[in-house]
């Protein structure tokens, strides 16, 4: 029954199970890695926001180097929290859609199996092949939607960091420093040189949740020759150094966030 009794050449049940698996994985990522920013606290300073909040943040004395927690800069910002909420909602909706498709295909397969005894082999084979093609097309369709969400996440992060660079540059100049390092690129440093909280407060004050920031997101994901949306190219992490001479894109480094919404490859036949 799990082979759906339809097309021995292709294990259709694996294709249907793939839809459910992709939805479950996406829902997990949406509720976990994408939403983890919502579970982090910015502290009283950032919650107060604005200039008043900034005044309460202890500033380091003049130092040539400053550090920021690049991941928290995004997840704890109003922009990052908004992205996490939207992606979680979209992921949950896609997971629900995948479950509905799975139920529909299972019901259709059962009906076809029950009618098999009353059909000529050639007639049944034609219907079975048509059903097989339908399952494969739906799998590709849903995989494309999953990849579109992954691409949206990557573009939102790119937009955030490129918008944050000028703000961080101002902070750099005010502190009399020559560089801001990603905290992950530093082996050890005094807490006094960490300006993450102040940077978040300034970013929230300037761009908020991102409503006034130019959008990078395409309305429809581009389709490749296979009819599938493009796989998002992984953004290469920089060396953790931010200085006035660098391009206006802050390096994105989410290598250990666990966020990966790309469905697993279809398992081989057993």
C-alpha cells in the first residue's frame, strides 16, 4: 500500500512522503532557527529605543578596535524580528499546504488501486503513469516554494547588513576606532569594546523593521530550465573586518545558525 500499487517503476510513496517531509522540516526551521530571534531579549536599553536608550549604554574608551556580535545584530534588531515572524508564518502555511497535497494524493492513489481489478492492464498503466507524473510535478512545485523562502531569507539578511554598514561606520568614527570586528573572528576581547547593543539601538532608530528600506526581493522567483526556482547561492562570510574602505555590504555569516530550509534529496529506492 505504501508503494501505492500504482507505478512499480517509481516509488510514488517516496515522492508524496517527500512533500510531507519538506513541510515538516520547513515548519521546524520556521519555528526554530528563523524564529530564534524572537526569543532573544534586547534588554531594557534596546527596548527603550531611540536616543534615550543609547545614552544608557556604556561606551568604551577610545580604542582602535571594536567588536559586534554579527548574528545578534540581525536577530535582535526590529528588522530581524520582523523577518523571523514573516518567514515563520510563510513556512507554516507551506507546511499546511504540503500536508493537504499529501492527503489528496493518498486518497487518489487508494481510489486508483481499488479500481485496478476492473481495468485492462494497459488502461491501468496509462492512469498510473499520469498519476506518477502528477506527483512528481507537485513535488517540484513545492520544492520550488521552499527554495523561494530560503532565497527570501538570504536577501533580507543582505538588505539588512547593507543598510547597517553606514550606521556602523558612524559609530566607528564617533568611537575613534579604525575597525569593527565580527565577534566570532576575535579569540578574546574585553567586554568594553563590544558595541552590539548600541549598534542595535541605532539601527532600530534609523531603519526600524525595514519598511523604509529599498526592497531587494523579487515578486516571483526566477525559473530555471527545469521549471524550478533557483537554488540560492550561499553568501560567503567575510573576514569579520568592517572598515570605511570596504564595500557597502556587511559580510553575512550564518554558518552555525542551523537554518537550512532546502529539502533533503529524494532517498534512493530500497
